[in-house]
C-alpha cells in the first residue's frame, strides 16, 4: 500500500486580494522525490512555507505523517518540524558561524551529543556533499554552489524524514546545476527520506523526479510520474516543458504575440497584466 | 486616514511583538553562552564610546554651569549642579542614546539581514524559536548592561566636570566633592540606573521589532536601522520627561 508523507487537502491561501493557492489538493508519496514545478508566482514557495508551518492556510488541512499541522500548537509544530530538513534558495547559512558550526547548529540544539561526535557528523555530512575539509570557512568565503551544498549538509544533519529543496538550481551555472541534481540523486540513494523539490529547471526535474506536481494559476493542474507528465497533451504542460513563450497556453489570451498574462496568478489572472 | 490606520496597525504589531518577547523571556531558560556573548557585545563594546561622550558632556556642563552660576555668585554650587544633572539626567539619556546607536543598530541590521536572507525561516524550520535564540539573550543583556553603563557614564561625566572645575576654572576641589556628596543621593543614582534600564528595554524592543519586520532587500535593512535609531532617540527624550516628572515631581 502506498504511504503518503504529506497530504494537502483543499488548501487555500491568499495575501489580501491576491490568491496564491486556490483549493489545492495533492499527496506526496513517502520515500520518493516529488518535484513541484510551475511558472513564477504560482505559489510554489508558499506551498513549501505552508508545509513547514511558516505560514498558515486560510482554509484546508495539511497532513504530515497523518497529523494536521494547521491545528498544532507551537510546541507541537516544533516537534513535527524535526522531521524536516530544508535547503533554502541561498542556503540561509548563518553568517557569523563557520561551516562546521552551521552544520552542527541543529545537532547542538536538539541532541545531547558530545562535541567530538558532533564534529564527526559534520565531517561525514561534508564528505557526503562533496566538500571535505572546509569546516573552518565562513559562508562569505563560499561560492553560491558551495553555500547550497553546505545548506544541504545542514539539512541532512539530523537525518530528517522529509527533505525540502527550494529551487536548488537557482543562480547556478549549468554544470553546477547538474552537480546539485546529481548530489540530490546520490543523497536520495543514501537515505530513505522523502524529497520535495521546488524547481524551474526542466532537465533537472526529469533527472531527479519520481513524481511531478504542476502548479498553475494557484492550482494543481497535473500530478503524475515523469512519463505521465512528459506524455501529457495539456497545453500548459506542453508549453512549460518545451520552454516556449510563443505558444499561447491559454485560449482566452490568444494574441499572436508574446503573452505573459497567464503567468499572473490568482484573481489578477483574469485582468490585464499591465 | 490610511496613514493613521497604518500607525495604529504598527502600534498593535509592536504590542504583540513586545508581549511575545516578554512571554519568551519567562518561558524557557536562555542559552547562558549567548547571554554572555551579547552582554560583552552590548556592555563592553558600548563602554568606550559612552565614556568618550560622557566625558565631553561632563566638561561642557561644568563650563556652561560655571558661567551661569558665576553671574549671580553661586559658583560654589557647581558640584551639585554637575552631579545632579549628570547622575539624574545625562548619564541615563546618553546611555540610552549610545545603546540605540551602537548595539541597537547592530541588532536591527543583524535581524533584518537574517530575515532578508531567510535565516530566521531557517531557524524556525530547525525547530528553534527565533525569539528564544535571537531576541531573549539580547534583551537580558540589555537589562543587565544598561544600569551598569549608566553608573560608568555618571562617574565619568562627573569626574570630567570635576577636572574642568578644579584645573581649568580653579574652583576648590574639596568644595566640589562635598557638594556632590551632599546633594547627590544614593536614590538619585538608583533612579538614574532605573531610567537607563527602562530606556534600554524599550530600545531593545524597538530595534528587535524593526529588524524582525524589515521589508525585503537592502532598502528594507537600511529602513529598519533608520527607524530603530530615530524612534528610540525620540522615545528616550519624551519618555525621560515623564519619568523625571514621575520621580521628582
């Protein structure tokens, strides 16, 4: 029987009049890599923030391992969050701490391990992300790709059940982008964790994903395996995955010209973008 | 009308923020290492600049006071004037102002940058309460450091006034010191420390608040710093009047 790590049920989220997620329902399978794709501004990052409880939905429920996190008290939510590790877009490393202390941070906060044991884990995690021996460097001395990998090492420190990646390839050159994708695949092989990745990177998505969820205009318009998504004839999917801005993806907006209006999300979607 | 609404919403948010800060202060033991680190940063690093300012304010008070008192032959009261004005008013105000200018801006900038770079979100995702980790240790450090800084400020400003009175204005050293001893009561010293402590608490709340709710981008960070300094400085001056009125009538 398929087990689900995360279950979004009719989730609605708006900021003022701007609807970011509209009646979103989707399930994320345990132990698999699910990539959430969609145009900019469709609510992918909000989806992640709702999932870790940084934001509360206006309605609907979000189940993590069967527990509705929208109903939890702060202390209970903090307990659930220990299941998560998250790689932020720019790594979100603490500037005042060196690499070792950044990775050690969750271990010092949530375990009673001795310093020697913590440093051993730090060393192992750095090896795992392909950056041995940089314990004493400061985040400001690292390149964008290195910061992301250290961020991943920190996310892995507590061996979480669910690992979240917020646009792991953004701002990286194609080679580094590919290296990060391969690192995700390698990390997946080492852990039994559930991986949830927000991405814009089409080749990377098909390289790492077991399942793909497509968000468009604040809603889930497709969910399935890579093959199912690739073979879909849905015009939005066809345009998105062919990276072609000349195809009008929404018949309401056929202009014969470059048309980016459908990329405006929520309630504004029906109005002119300019 | 919209501006009024904005101000009211801002005040409401500030109230909730301060409430959460003080709830966090009593909800769990803070990390002693973090508290010591911030006490060092706030106390020790503010001290040199505070002393420099207090010394020159003390000398100025003595000079200006001397010429005013001399005009009606009351220069023998210079010690009382310098002592009371420095201990009761100037030391707490200058301590509050220096704390706003140095650790206050540092807190706003640090927290605002952490907000912009998603480091506060990262703390939350790692199940670390940002109030417990970022704010409470700073608040405790402010509460302990401020009264001590007021003491140092008062001592150096009165001492500077003494040197000007004795070595520049050639007043009697014994009389100046007697004046300070007779007119400046222990109660005045405590009141000054209390004032300094209150200014520091408000300063800490405001700098954390502006940093925590900073807008995205470098402009948001600079606005947070700006708001923090301007608001704290204005607040100290206004609050000082009411405190002085409440204490001394």
